[in-house]
């Protein structure tokens, strides 16, 4: 008889595999990509550098970076078959849902480019498919947004970096150096973050041998939930709801009393301040303005009130709180806050998909049945 292991709710602290991609050390308030501090990479390296690191295992030399950037440029351009259906995808539904649109467009891309199952592809083809999906995702998301707004999509530019291209494709204008640096810091800091729900989903699908887009689409679905990637705009909406400093305490107490979650605060792993939030707060302060002053005031009061109402819980601002502030300052519309997160996280998902594809064993846990008992077998 086989031995079963009952996992805790949410699989908390359950180790499911080994990885060389990075780790989150929540008690220390630290996380890393490969052997490098993720925050230090965010402060010193480009998104392309970190993308290369996650896919290749080391930071690129100057020559490797030049070749990598040249390889990316044509991959950002959408096939005509995908471009043709984007207006219909963008117009679908009473409200704009960019992540749902991204899933739809990527599924068509997989058909157009005949992406094979990971099981049938060699490592070179797997990496090429992952590169394509990561490169084209910003183009799709920005095009969907502009179409929904009644504007024409823009073509990605080979002379712009990944961060510059994202701001250009969304806003229609070249960004300032300050805003580009702010968004690039954010993008690098959110490439990967341990075995979160979307990353785990991607790896489960990859373990079946399915194609890269199937695994990415599953990850996007998990990521779209407000308890995961869908919170930056909600966190900023809280600032709008509070309105003025004199309303902070009453607002927090009402939320806690009602059992509502305060978006942008608390984290499943960190027991210290979120290092991503600390970096983004510094970036926001560097840009400055009334929004930043109000956000920092709100943050401190929420932390203080939560410490009073929930002693011992160590609830601090997480990445979503200041991510929304920084994106607002850089001119990214709120509908595109979570898509901006996805633009970077898809690199982490893809790196995990590539790593999982080298393991021939499918991920297949079991569940404990607690429903009504069926009749005994006959005979």
C-alpha cells in the first residue's frame, strides 16, 4: 500500500521540486534570480540582461547582449493572422479584460506558428518558442488597450529597449529617462518570485508536455486573480477611496471590522517589509509629488493601525501598493497596471516552463475524498 502525505492548506511550505532559477527568503526579506540579488539586478541591469540570465543561466557579455537584443526585435512584431483578430478581441465584453485578451491572442499565435508540445520539441525549439511568447506579449497587450480606446496600435521599434518599447506602445510617446528607469526597475524586480500560484500553474501544465503557450495561458489565468497579480490598480483605488489623511484610520478600521482584505498589504511569504515595495517607494519618492506624499502617509498609518488591530501579524505594504503609484506617475493607465506586471512575469514563467520541460515526470498529486461514500463494490 502506498504512503500518502497530507499537505497543509495552500501547500504552504511544501517543497515540490528543485530549481536553479531563484528563491524567496521571506523571513529575511530577500529574493534572488539565479545567484544574484533581484533588487540589485533591478537597480543595475536592464530587462534584457535579466531575461538572458533567466534563460541562459548567466548574465550576458556585451557581445551576447547585442546578439540577444537583435534576436528579440523581429519577434516583437505580430503575425498578420493575429493582428487581424485583435480588434474583435479588444471589443469583446462590456469591460476591458486585457489578460483574457492576451490568452486568446497567444492561443491563436500558437496555432499560426504551429508551436509543438514541449514533449516533442528539442531544447532549441523550446527556447525559441519561449522567446517568441515573451517578446510578443507586450505588443499584444498594448495593441488591445489602444484598440479598446479607439486608437491604432503602434509597431514595436527596434531602436528602443524593452522598457522603452512598453511605454511607447502603451502611451504613444517616447518616455523620459526618469520614467523609463522607474518602469525598468519595476519590470526587473517582478520577473520571478518563487513558486507562486501562476508559476506553479505553468509548471504543472509544462509537466504534461503541453506546448509553451498552453502553460503560459494557464499561468495568466492564475495571475489574473485579485489575490495574485490583479491588485496594483485596486491598491491605488484604495488611495482614491480614502481621499484625505484624516480618513485613513476610520477607513482601515472599517475594512478590518468588515473582514475585507486591504489590497497592497500583507504577503504570503514575507514576514518583513517586501523588498520590492521598499525599492519602489524609493523610486516614487525620487519622482515626487502629491500622490507620493499621500501614499507614504497612508502606508505608515495602515501599517500602524494593522499592528494595533492584528498584533503579531507583521503586515506591511507589498509590491502592488507602490507599483500602482509608480505606474501612475509614469503615465501608464490603470487598466494596464496588471498587464505591465505580466510583461515581466511572463519571462519568469517561461524560464520555469523551460526548466520543468527537462523533467519527464508529470506533476500528479492526489486529494482526500470527503464526500458521501459510494456503495460497496459488487462481488
